[in-house]
């Protein structure tokens, strides 16, 4: 619409082509009535002020100014007020008093790129205003983002600068808010070395000139309030580095919601409104206690099941709540551990190359869908653990790499800043703002989603400067050593902050070396984790089980060595996804022999695992003897459960879980030396092990015997501490599990025959390739007789 046709649109009352504007006292000025504040009608040519002495104008229209708030918006001058707006799409603009919605005056176009100026001479009192903007597509009233005050307060900026703001997710990123009665979104991003930062999205046609941000140089954070938008808006940050001539687009490091890959934009999320479940909080305190049972099912959500009838699509978080949660409960697992669901660009990374550490991946739905999943887990008395990855991140151009034109999050020197194994970048843990970002991310999942704990990936790669590096490819620490002192301090601080704020959460380390005191408090020199994966036990036992039984007598220490250090840390026994990928095949496939022996070996191994000291972890599919190697591109081989042998393994794992959970001797002292005693660990020729597990109190014990050969051993004598009857609680060779049903007919009685240092013993029938579990049973055999 031509400018001279805008009178009806702006509803200007005028007489003889002129209109008297509100006076300064009407606008709140103390300067008195100024009759000289007049202008021609907006529909006449408005002369722009002289800009010949305005050196900042060109930098503003090029979006190259480091502080546009000092130029745009309403400002006092020597002669009154001046309002400047940059609206490249506008044909005409008028200034409106937001209190009365009356037009004050038109703007003059000062620059063809869309810089408009309105001057109010002799007016000194600022007032709230709006803009009436005419575009090619019509007219609208909008709020000027440059009229609003800073979002971050002094305390926030101080804490950010100190690296001590552990609720950064409430301040940085995008936050729907209401300021001065106006709904909108605040955007804030840490980019201390940037020359200019803008927020861009569909709301401004991805035009970096429109919403250039202000910088708080004391903390390096850029921020702006964009009125008139809300949750669901796409956005990125357009960042120009000090030496860059072309800006680049970055996703928000603090985005709480993202587009589904391969799209890369961040999305303004709703307010985090997850309220902790106080009933579950009481249960969590019991569930995560060190003397409680912990049996974890590790799950990759994208390949647990697929909707084959719908092109093999992923299940959503809500569908997983309906299907995975009841399955895990029926199987007896106490915890679900989700492989990384923080947003990641590449499916093939399984989530271990994350870029948005606060955003649940959009592959399975929206944030509230994940909250629904967590609530359903808690309603089923299942705790939820998340795989969390602070060890490295990918160098995708929209991510954290060279975020503000410098190596902001990562080290500049590749000897410190890049993993060769994963071709990914390493966080600079010694930079307080980076450590703050990571710790705030960890806390966010517990605060906003009521998550019960985190499993921290690749801790060993963080602890050692020479991790997977040849001589000359790494830099020593300040003392000349290989320990990454900054990463050590970071991990201690992480665990301190998490477990101080959430004392009943659990923090789990995937740490593959003999680093001391991983699960001991930081104040005595430990790293402060709750548990550590016992990868040594896993490697030794899987290797042992892969041997043909005829050779196992030469590798007996593969089963016994782990007890030399089993109580040095609080251990979890992990049979994780790492054991069924990269050409290793499945656990079932690594068992020796024909099909019958493979199943028997696997059942015996599970019997040994669930009775061995330490918490338990199985990867999905292992519980029913998945045959093929795991692939993230397809669902598990659920059809195998139509075969009795696979269904038998599944039934065994279910019963082992329920036995482990219901019998205090199997879990109360999982991490205490008093909870275990060998009966006999020396019978390597027969490949037989026998041991005791104890709970709190001498009466709480069970007897375990494992036979790792296919030979039935009759009258195999095992010493026991009590002269009484014994009930066979579980036999992995039972026909219910697909076995040959050799055993002890459910009951037997100890005899006063000394053995293994005890005054009495049991004459057992040991099934082939099997483990049996027995408990003292005084109801059938006349009571217990303790013999010292």
C-alpha cells in the first residue's frame, strides 16, 4: 500500500493536513507543554534527521555492532528523546504510546536498509511504546525488543562469571517469560569472544540484523527479549567472530528442545513443569541405597522395538511407556538405563556423540512425552538412569566447535582437544564456564525430569591425558604426569554437586582402568561416584565362558580373580551393549558348543552373575539369548521367543531377578566383603566353584555351586556352615529353562561330614553347565544346628 494511503490504516485524526501530537507532559515529561512538537501528516514525506555525524549507523544496518542496545530503541539526547528501529521489511513505521495505544508520530526512514528514526524534541521522560509497522503483506502492531531492560541480573552474571551457576538452564537458552505485561521469549548464550550475536528464526525471517543481542562483558553472555513469540518457535544463534566476515549459525547449547535430525534448529520449549513425585522420592531413597537390589536393563530406545507395520518407525516415549515399562516390570528389573537420549545428529553414534545436552532427542517425541515415560516407570517401581556423555562431542558445524569463532568449549591444541578413537572434540574441563555448563546439564535431568541417576560414559578417557595416544601425541600435566588434573577436579565437583542436591540419586562411572577410589568420597581423595562398572570382571568372565569346557581348567582364575578386588569399589557387573557390537557377535554366539551347550553355558553364566557380589546390568536382548549382533537400525529378534530354548532363558532371567530382589543375602552386602565367602575356589580340574553369599545377620546366607563342564557330578561334597536341611531355590538346568532337569529334587540335608573347613557338608548333584542356589530350610528338617 502506498504511503499516502495509510491514513485509514493508522486512523490518524488530522485537520488541514496537520495533526497535533501528544505533548511532552502528556507523555510523562516534566518539561511542560511543548507546542512546537508538531509534524506533518505521516502520509507526507518525513524528513529524516541529519545522520552525517552518525558513525554507528552503518555498523548497525550491517549487524556488525557489539552493543545495538546503545543505539536502537529509545534514548535521551541533548534535545529530547530519539527512537531508532531497524526493520528491513517495513515500508512505514509509527510510534505508539503503549499506555493509550495512540499514535505519537511517524518514523522517518534514515537508511535504505530499514533504519527508521523518530525524534521527540524537548521530551526527556521515557515511556512504554509500541510500533505500528506497515509491510507489503499488511500492517501490525509490534513491541520493540530494544525497549526492554536486561534479562540477567547482577547475581546471575556474577555466578556465571565464577562458573558457579548450577541452574543455568533457567537463565541461558530460551525461556518463555512475561516482561512488563508482554509475553515473549528471552534468549541468552555464552559467547565471550564473539564480535556480534543475533537470534534468528522464522519470526524474523532468519535475518541476523533484526534481533542483534546485547553482551554482558563481565560474564560473556549475550541476551535479548523477543516479544510476541512463544513455545514452538524455531531458532538459532547467528554468531560473528572477531575475525569473521561471514556469520555462522549455531544451535543453542542450552536448548531444551530441538528439531528432529537431520534438521538442526533449536526449539523454544515450554516451561519445565515436572514436579518431583514425593511418594517416589521415598521409594528412590530405598531403591538406590547401597544395600538394595539393583538389576538394570540397558536399553537403546530406537531399536528395542520398531513399528514394522509402519515402515519400521521408532516407538515414541509414550508408546515405550506402554510397552517397555510393563515388560521391564514383569521381568523383575529394578532400573532402566537409557543409552544417550540427549539430542545427537547421527543415529549411528547411538547417542554417544551428543550436541544438545539438555534436549531429549526428538526422535521419540517431545519433552513432556519423556516426562510421561519417567512417571510411568516410577509408577511401576522402576528407577530411570540416563547415559550422560561429558567426555567428548562432535564437530558438526552447527554445534559447539569453535562456537564463538574461538575454541571456546574445546582445547585449541589437538593433543588435548581431540579424541583420535572417536574423531571428536574434548571439553576444556579446566575452563570454569565449561565445567559449569556440564554440571548444570547433569543437574537439569534430575531437576526437570525427576531422573534417578546418571551413568557417566568414558570416564577413563577423561582421566588420562595419554588415553589412546602414542608418545608425542599428548601433553603432560603441570607436574609432568599423565593424569588430567582438570578432569579429575571436574568429576569430583560434578559428583559433589549432584549428590549434595540429590542425595538419593546415583552416579555411575564407566571406568575401565584400575584408577583408585572411583567410588570413594572426594574429601578423602576419591572421585565421588556411587558405583563403577566392573569391566575387569566382565572381560575375564566373558573370555572364560568363550573357552571350550575341556580347556576351562586352565583358565579357572578368569572366574576367581575378580574376588581379589570385588570390594575395593562399589561395583556393577555389566554385560552391556559394548559386548554385542563391533563384530563381537552376541553373548549367545560367544558361548562354545552346539545349540544345547550354548544355551546351557549362557544360563550358567547368568546364574553365576546374579549370585556374584555386585549390582547387575544386562543389555536388552541378552535376557532372551539374542542370536545376532545388535544393530541400532532394527529391532531385537523378538520372534526368537517362539522357540522354547529362548523363552527358557528369558524365564530364567526373570526368576533370577526375583530371586536376587527377594533374598537379602544376594543384595544387602553386594559391596561389602562380609557379604561373600568362598567355600571352594580351587577345584579347577572339575571347573566347579562353590561360595556363600550373606546378608545382614548370620542367618541370612545362601549356598551357590556352579559347574562349568557338561559332566554331571554326583555326590559332590560342599561344606556348609549350618547342619540343617537345604532347599534348592534355583537350578539353571531346570526343564522350565530348557535344561536337562538334573538336580537335587528340591531338598537335601547336610550331614556331619567335615568339608572345606566346616563341620558339615552337602552331597550335591551338580547339573551339567549349570548353577544351583540353595538356602537353609529349617521348616522341613527339624531346625538349624550351628556348629562353630
